[in-house]
């Protein structure tokens, strides 16, 4: 991934248990984020000004031929808000492409 991200700072204020689950999932399955970035860039290149992150995950799931992972899913979309925030960190000029709502796990 070239650029080191401070996950603790990036996900500050979100549920620590879910953060830990995401860190573990992301470490075990870095290909999920790579696919998320690729599909997002494809949507941008096609001219979309905004797109739904859940839609990106549904496309990824549809196209996935992989085996189910240990959590029972080929691609788990429980961490969609995390991938959006990670994408915006790597590509700040596309901040706002995904409209974000405060997630349940966010405190306050």
C-alpha cells in the first residue's frame, strides 16, 4: 500500500471493537481494499460524480469468483464505512465522492 495510514487516528471516535475487527479483516484480506479502489476509480472514470459505497461492494461481490472467507462471505460489506474513509485518506481529491453518514459505531 506504499503509504502508511494511522488507523487509530483515522477511525477515532468509532467503536473500538469494530475497529479491531476491521484491522484484522483488512490485514488478512488486503485484496478487498484493492478491489474497492479499482471499482471506485472505474466509477469515477465513467463520469459518476457520486456513487454508493454499498453499490461498489455489491459489484465486487457479483464479480467475485473467490472462495468464502473465514467470516462466511466472499466479500464482507460490514466494513464499508471503513473502506470509504481509507479511500478518502489515500485520495483526498475525491473526498465527497461517497456521501457519508455517521455510522452506528461512531460515538457522539
